[in-house]
C-alpha cells in the first residue's frame, strides 16, 4: 500500500434525531440501545477497530453525550464490579476503548449527513478517512468487517473513493441510496466496480441497479471540498450523496460488494430482527432462544 492511501480515522455520525425510534429515543440515544447485551455503537466501533482504524471521530450532539461516557476507559464502577466478581462483564468494552482514540465534534443542529461529515473536517482535513453510520449493523461472522473490505479495496487502488454496497430486493430500492453501475454486475471474482452515478431512493421502475449504500465509505479528503460547495437539498439538509455526486465529476468512485448481512437498527422492525439474529448467533442463547421462538410462533398460531 502506498503511503498516500493510508487511512487511520473513521467518522461516525451520531447526531441525528432518531425520530423513527420514538418514544425509546426521547431520553436515550438510539446508538445506545442494546443488541443482546451490547449497545449498537459498540458493534459499530468494534467493526472499525477490527479493520485497523485507530481514531474514531464521533459527530455528536448535546443529547448524545452518553455515547462518549460508554467508551470512557476510566470506569468508576470497575472496583465495585470486581468486588462482586462481575468485572468481566465490562471488560470487552474497556478493552475496545483502550484500542482506539476517541475524538468528538459537535453538530449543533441535525442538518443532514453531509453536514455531519463536514463537522469532522478540523480533525480529518487533508487526510483520507472512513465513514461508518451509527445505526447500520453489518454482520460478517468473523470474516473481514464491512469497512475493512472497503479499506482493502481503497488501499489496492492508486486514487478514488470506495463505497460499500449491498444488494436489496427490487421492491425496496425506494428506501435507499442506490448505485448506478452502468449495467455492469459483480461476480464472485469481481467484487469492485466503477460507479457511474448515485440516485437517492429511486422507484423500482427507475432504479439503475439493486445495489444500495448501507453506510460504509472510504473517502479522499476532496469530499470535504465537495460538501462545502453542496447546497441544502431534500428537507433543507446537506446530503452526503449530493456531495458524492459532485465529487464523482472530478474523481472516481468504486463500489465494493460487501460480503455480509445488514440490519437497519434505526427502524423498529430492523432492530427487533437484529436482536433475534445476534441472539441466535450467541452460543449462550442459541438453543433456548430458538426453542422459545418456535413455542411463541406456535402459541400465536403462526406455525
Ligand atoms: P438517519 O437518518 O438514519 O438517522 O441518519 P436519524 O436522523 O437519527 O434518524 P430518524 O430518521 O430521525 O429516525 C443516519 C446516521 O447519520 C446520523 C444519524 O445519527 C445516523 O447515525 N446523522 C443524520 C447525523 O449525525 N446528523 C444528521 O444531521 C443526520
């Protein structure tokens, strides 16, 4: 890898309102809702750490201050937990915190994902950086993490940015940002393709492909210039996709087909499914949970 393709920082925007998850998010950041026994944001930061990233830049807001507390390695309860032999329950979190430097920048008002990323400019300016969204989990079951797959593609190239993509069912393209791949498609040996364009939430009849953006990006620093010039779009917000569309005119983007399963924990159904899936994946719960789920389905007359 050439030195100019090094990436050490990941921006994780967590300043959104979480309105789809009200009332749970009235007093609690959605990123701290648990998937089994760990907050969503723990899984996200672990994905970045496992990919070798060294600094997390949270784009945060006043109600989200608890996210920083979660990663504070100086946990005041540690000695009390040790006394009751429960210290091991927070060890994984403390270990994660020790592996990464955390910096926070504020987005005072949620003005869109592009605006959120721009707030990280004083920390990442002039360097390549990754972005991982704070509410989209991608499970890769011990293989290279989703952002790790994008980083590998980025570092194998001399220039350009890389975005992760995942296939979505044809009738769901209107829920996502979609990649135009000029009619090309991935094969088992071609996991990376040049991007022709990005379309925000196209209808199934108009979509250029079924490849959606699940919130994994590796950018060259020029994205920040593009975002500075981006005017507010849909909903008066500065959209990240609009900045990407304008950068695409000057510099290439590559789509990396991620091997993994996505759980959109920002909406209630996606969150419930993520808990069931991660619960079934955990040897401590697998047998009992699957038996209980079957019993419940039977009881509800669903099977
Ligand atoms: P979402 O649109 O999924 O999150 O943005 P949201 O705005 O919190 O959710 P709803 O629609 O109100 O339920 C994707 C990610 O970008 C962050 C969010 O925190 C989320 O992690 N984001 C979004 C910001 O940090 N700032 C923004 O202005 C918008």
